[in-house]
C-alpha cells in the first residue's frame, strides 16, 4: 500500500496519479523507481481526486508545480474533455501534461502490447465492462483483428460504448464466454473485492482470463477463472506498458522498463 494524499492536502511535486479510490495504485512505486534508475530527482505521488473535484484539483496541482498526471478510475472521460488530445477513437485520456494542457491515452497501445505478448491467435474475445478502460480494450482488440463480444451490468452504458467506439461489437445479454479464447475484465469490481458475473460453465478449454486490475492477491475474477481452468493474467504488465509510454511522453526519454517491472512484479 503506498502513501497517498487528498487533493486538498497534496504537497508540491512533479508527477502524480489521480483517481478515486487511489490507495491501491502501484504507479507511485513504479514511476519513482523509473526516475531513480535514470538518476533523476523527480517526485511522483498518489492523489485522491473525486470526479466532482476534477477541475479544481488540477488547478491546484498545476499551481503546486506538477508537470503531469496519470488519470485513473473514474476520471478518464473527464480528462479527455479537459485537454487537447490526439483522437484515437476512445474518447478517454489517461495521461495529462498540466503545463501544456495536452493529453494522451497510453492504455490503448499499452494494452495492445500486452495482448500481443500473450502469443494468442486473434479470435473471439469477451470484454466485461463498458467504462473508460473498456474503450481502449475494445478498440485495441479490434485493431489487432479480434472479434468482440461485450457484456456490461448496465446495458445502456454498453450501448453508448459501442456508439462511441465505432468498431464492430456484439452486445451480449448474458456474460457468456462461449466461443471466446480471451476474456478481458475491464470492470472495477475488483476494487471492492468482487468479480463481475460470468457464466463460467460455458468457458472454452485453454482460454485466457485477463484482469486489468492487479493487487497483492489474485482478484476474485482471476480466482474464479483459474478455478474453472482458464490461464489467468493480471494487470501488472499493462501497468508497466502504459506507465512506460506515459513516462516517455512526458520526458522524451526511453523508460527503464526492467526497473519498473521489477518493483511491481
Ligand atoms: P470506470 O469507472 O470507467 O468503469 C467501471 C466499469 O466497471 C463499468 O463498466 C461498471 O459497470 C463496471 N463495474 C463496477 N463494479 C462492478 C461490479 N461489481 N460488477 C460488475 N461490473 C462492475 O473504470 P475504468 O474503466 O477506468 O477502470 C476499470 C478497472 O480497470 C479499474 O479497476 C482500473 O484500476 C483497471 N485498470 C487497470 C489498468 C492497469 O494499468 N493495470 C489500466 C486501466 C484500468 P456499470 O456501467 O454497470 O456501472
């Protein structure tokens, strides 16, 4: 568990991750290790920012000297509307430059890197969830040639995602992994120790269950998936991939990925 601050109490600093909740984030540990590996005296904090305080919190952090922030749940859509960003089709942003007012979404290329590293042939994937990160997952998988089925607890949000992402997605009325070689959990259910519903008895043999979430212990989703025979993958590789791309966007330097991976592994 890392040290974190309420946005009203945040000290001056260089970079930070903001979101709500934030206590679980390994980003401070990982980015601090990256700057240390390059001999840079740069700080990176975790700051809790509820959605309603997004703009005043950014104003305060900019006044305190912060150059950039990573943005996590539930602020990625707000971040996209706050900044100028390259249009990658997701409508979300997870990395901001507070000085320039610009942003980028490193979740999309970061997620694609991690899926490619799984070494799977593209086939049919089940995506669970329809929040900010689901947009990166859906577009990322589609561009890698996957057919996508999607289930979200709130159907209207799933419909909105499909309209926003403009890639072919089959919306499901049941969370069935039938025919899928990859199941990606993009929900934040794990933050409260829960798993999204999945009809596990329809799981295909040899499939991979990928949870974007990570923690000290396997998430409930990964526990259920592996108990039903899937290969489980958690979100640490994605944490490093998207974090390394953010680091490079801010600094223009190659990120020391080995050092970053070592502290979160
Ligand atoms: P959002 O708040 O934008 O979306 C949350 C989604 O989770 C919604 O679809 C919501 O459904 C669903 N959900 C929440 N609780 C439950 C539940 N109990 N059962 C079923 N569905 C649920 O979050 P993000 O998309 O930004 O982030 C999602 C998760 O991905 C977070 O845990 C985040 O930490 C993780 N993540 C990890 C990354 C990494 O680097 N490893 C990178 C990006 C994200 P509904 O619409 O019905 O409310």
